[in-house]
C-alpha cells in the first residue's frame, strides 16, 4: 500500500469521487481508501487528491504526482522527498 521509492514514497490509493466530503476513509483491497467531493471531470478529482495529500503530509503540491491510474479509481501516488514511514505517520496509519 505504501512503499519506498528511490526518491520518495509510492501510495496505492482507491478513490471514491463525488462523495459527500473529502477524507481518508480507511483501507480497501490493499489500498488507501479516499473519498473525494470532487467529480472525475476535467481532472478535478485528481487535483483534489493531490491537494489532500499535500495538506495531510505537509509537502508542496509539486512534490506529489499521480504516476499510474490517472483515469482510474485505483491510482499510484508518488510523494517526492519523504520516506514511506513518514507518509504512514502523517496519514495516521500503522501498516
């Protein structure tokens, strides 16, 4: 779900767009489950996902990228400049 990469960490995410509010909702199918209020139109859900990660992890948006699954509900998000352990701590996970 969260693993180290050469220059940061990669998080597997399962997104539920058009939710009532934006929040982390636990885990599902070995992925971090995230509910997004934004619709998957014109990249709005992806932008909301990046903003959420930046706010929770405490890094600038430019350090976060969707590296796989841009048009899918299951995505791989890369957080540059931090370790997988730091991402786990800041997301409040004990995995």
